[in-house]
C-alpha cells in the first residue's frame, strides 16, 4: 500500500487538470446547447442541487439514526 | 515529422497546464466560487482555440497525453476507497440508501421536466443519465436512442456545477457528515465533482468515488424503465 499511496495521491490530485481537455469539448456542442438552453438550464442546476441534497441528507439521516440506537 | 508531432502535443499540454495554473492561482487569490480551475481552465481553452481558429479535434488529439492519464488516475481512486473500507462497510446501508434516493430523484426530475418542456424522446433520454460518469452515461443514452453529444455536454456541466458548488451546498443543506458529503458529491456530479471531494478530505473522496460507480450502475438499470414512460 505504501508503495502506491504517493503515486495515487499525485494522480488523483491531477484530476482538475485532466478534466480540462474533455470539458472544453462542449464548445463543439454550443449550437445544440443554445437551442435548448432553458430546459437544459433548469434540468441542470436545480436538479443537480436537489440530487446533492437528497443523497447527502438521506445518508446523513440513516447514519444519525444508527448512531442514536 | 516526428519533431513536428511532438511539438504539437506539447502546445496543447502547455496550454492546458497554463490555464489550469492560472485558474488555481485565481482560486487561491480570490475565494469566490467561480474561481474554479476546471471552469476557468476550460473557458480559457475554448477562448484560445476560437481565437486561434484551431478546431477542437486538433486540440483534443494533441492533449491526449493528459486525457490518457485519466485512466490511471481513476484506478487510483481505489486507494482511498481501500483505506476507508472499515467505515464503508459499517455504513454500507446508509450509503446505498443515499445513492439510490439521489438517483431516483435525478431520473424522476428529468422525466417530469422533459414532459413539462415537451422535449422529444431523443432529447429527454439524452439527459436522463446527466449525473453519472460519462463512460456509463454515454452508453445509456446511445442505447435508448439519445444524442451522445448532448449527453456528454450535460454530464460535463453537471460535474462542473458539483465541483463549483459542493462546499457551499454542504453548508446550506446542512450536510456535515463526511460520508454524507462524499455520497452527495459522487451521486450528483460524478468524477468532476469527486476531484473536489478529494480536496475536502479522504473520507469524502472515498465515498464520492464509490458513489460514482454505484450511481452509474443503478442509473443504467433504471433508465430503460424510465424511458418507457416518455412519449415517443
């Protein structure tokens, strides 16, 4: 484990850098994104936040309940 | 020719590294949410490519040195997961319940909103897997007759939203437990979000990595069912 830990931490630390080329790829799809901007915006931002809140709070609630018992 | 080729791959890597460092520097200077290395970096890359009239495909090809590293970096997500194994197995039920509820909300909301906006079938199924990792999401979308370019775009944007907002959302939504934080990030914004979870802590990173895989599998199972509710 000790042999791979540093290399692994280095690689996962690079993630933000490694995602830039892929993320820039949305420039190819600007026309389709613009044609559907309103539904995309609403499906993206509020839904992502809602999923975040539900997944986090459900997990937290179950962990809390378990610790109380 | 080989000199020329190595030169071309260097420019893309240098450009990417440059914009990343700039974004990182901004991030440490100004603590604002939008000062995010992935967001600033990709906007600057798009800007430079547009300005220079370079097609994206050329940049993508040249930057393959970097994208090639995504695979070993993804494999190294197993390390924090291995180290948190005891915690993970202890809270397995809570973790799985959180991921399942998150996926159900995601699919349910996309279904509902697609009907409200009268999106046609191929647009709607393209957005169904928006919160999962692109490797799984693209397959789901393609299988159901979606448009893969739209799927990739919404997946990337969901990831960036999660990466940007997760520290703020944890505060506002009162998610304080590191396991719950990780589950929330991985379920809502896959690997791009996970890179933020790894910055937040080891437990957050491990749980977020696990959530990418589990949410991906659950979504792959449920999407065909969900698609059957959509008008053709």
